C-alpha cells in the first residue's frame, strides 16, 4: 500500500467468534488485572519484568507474551503448553491482561518491563507505538514459509500494520462486519421481517415494543461499549458513508445524520431496552439471550457468545444490516486480526520471532480457525480448514460487500472523538444533531490541517475512490 499503488483489500466470506471466558490453569499461561503502576506489574507476577532478559527453566530463553484476548484462552493454553513441552531453547510465558491493555503496554515500555511480543492494537495506538519506538519492524525475520501461509504481501495495510516499507505485524485472520442478530420467535410470531432501510426501523421496533408489553423491547444497544461502531457506523459504510472523504482528503460527518435521527427517534418512542444508554456489551448480550430484546447487533463473535458464553434461550437468526435506501452502495469494514507485534526492547528478537512464527504456523492456525476464534485471511489457510466445524458462525459468512478500508489519517482533534459525539447525539435529550456534525467537521479538519502542516501526518487522497471497491483506488499522500 504505497503512493501510486493499489490498496490491498479483502472480501470476506466468513466470521469470527468469541468463546466463553475461561479461567487460566495451564503451564506458563496467566491472567492478570494489574493496576496501572509499574510496581503493580512486577508485584502481580505477570513476568513482564523478566521479558527478554532472563532464561526460563534450564538454558531456555523465556519469551513473555501479552494479550488482551480471553475468548481463545483454552486453545492458546493448549498450544503454549505444547510449545513449552517440545521446544528445547525457548519457553513462552503467556499473560492475559484483562484491563487497560494499551495503557499497561505503554507503562511497561516506559518502565523497562515490556513483554517481548503482544497482540496487535488498534490503528491509533499502532501509530503511537511506532512513533514512540515501542515496537520494531519484522521485515528481516519473515520466512518464506510464513509468507506463503499468511500471504503477507497481499495484506499490507498502510497505517494499520505497516508504515512505509516497514512491516510491524502480519494479520493471520480476519473478523466479519456487523449484522443484525434478531429474535426469530418474536419476528415470526408478529409476522415481521428485518427491514432493508433504516427509515423503517422506528415503526418496526415500536410495534415490537408495544407487543412486548414490558416483557421485551424492539432493540437494545450497548451504550457504554462502543455503541456507534457496533452497527450504526457499519450500516453507514454499506451506504457509502464514511467519516473521511477519500476523494477530497477531508473529514465529513454530514452523511451520518439519518442514522442519528433514526436512533434518537427509537429512544424517544421508548422502543429501546431500558437502560441501554448506560449498558455494557455483556449485559446487553444477556438481555438479548434471555429474550428481552428483539434486535441486537454486532459482528461474528456473537455466534459463539450466544452458544457458549451466554447460551441463547430463544431461537435467533442473522440478517444484513439495513442501509440508507435499502441498497448496498459501499463496503463494510472488515477487521484484519490475529497478529503479533514485537517489542523494540526485547533482548531476544530472534526467539521472539520464532514464537510469532509458531502462532502463525499452519498447524496452530488450522486449529484456531476450526475452533471459531477467527477466520483465515489467506486463501492458503482457507483451503486447509474443515469448514464443517464452524457451526452457527456460518450465519455470518458469504458477505461479498466487506473489505479492509483505507486507513484515514490519524488526528487528535479538540473535544470529543467522533464516535462518542455522534452517539451522544443519538440519545433522547442529547445535543443538537446538526451542531454536533458541524462541530466535528470543524474540529477534525482543523486537526488534520494542523498535523499535516506540522508533518505529523499526511493527507490521504484517493481521487478515484469507489466505496464498493475500496481496494481499487490509487493512493496519494500529500504534504499539504
């Protein structure tokens, strides 16, 4: 993904699922909820203070691995144990950090306690980690076998896993976009169908809520767990609306207005499950699972959540998100995942790479995908897995409108970030919608202009950008 070259994009035919939260009980795998102090990191025994600097049992080098993933812990326990039982020169210490993951990583780096490798972080944090020298590129470590299995050259996303010519992590998997997950018993009983356009939602969820008579409501949101990005933003993407206008190289939030109006209407009609505005994702999942909300929305991790973590007590089904006019006119963002960053401070980079390579090997990935923790990003691995094992995750497959979208410039505007501001404008009694959008346009573009001028970022322009084919445009990075 370089200036003048085409953007690598991927079409999704699949899904990711999150398994039940399990307790850590094997070998060198630990689960930690350390406080945000370097002393606490050492005192809690995460092993971070030993990362890359001390040998494990015998003459083996200890490589400390941090992750915030809990959904795959049973499987990762197993493959870490297998590695430690068979490798003669490396021992993995696998640590699950369950709270404040990015802050803990930053503090660990600043206090000399960084793990050797850790799971990838979001786009903004990735850029900060690169800029602050917390991670190092892995170009020189990548082997031909690893490159083949994970089709590395096809999955280089500027600003997401690479910066310029430097590769910092390789996605071995991907996650589907969001879907409507709905209570089929309620819909069938009332003779209703999921609408194609968002304009039909208020009337639909009002009708369901009235029929529920306090037993169930039309829709539920996880208002304290990224509610705007769980489906509203993705529905907009499918309608060709994104926060960043790739053709002009500016931020423009104007297109989100219909989604804010529709959501506010649902709140004003009391068609949303009570307390949604202050609800986190797991309680929202439980309420849907127990039949108290007709519509829940999220990506494919819900397949396993609703079968293992919070087994649904109702019959549920999956449908495409409604769009602005009932047509799909843009690609929904798909999330490349299952990748590992190498600390710039590791004293054993070669051994750290061997662990990354093991996690990204055909054997390990085959089991990972067949257990439903992610979906292959490479065609190579897609052809190796037994797709009959994925169960309800199949409900989230087959969407040809999903892709990895170009990464917009990362900026730090004054005031709220756009997702929080847009969500607040969705709420009953929230700030004025037009003023919210106007303010975001001003603050984000002011920040972009300032940071481009300062040389902190570049203006991304794709003059031939096509929302339905985001990987086909020609990228330009401008200094003005």
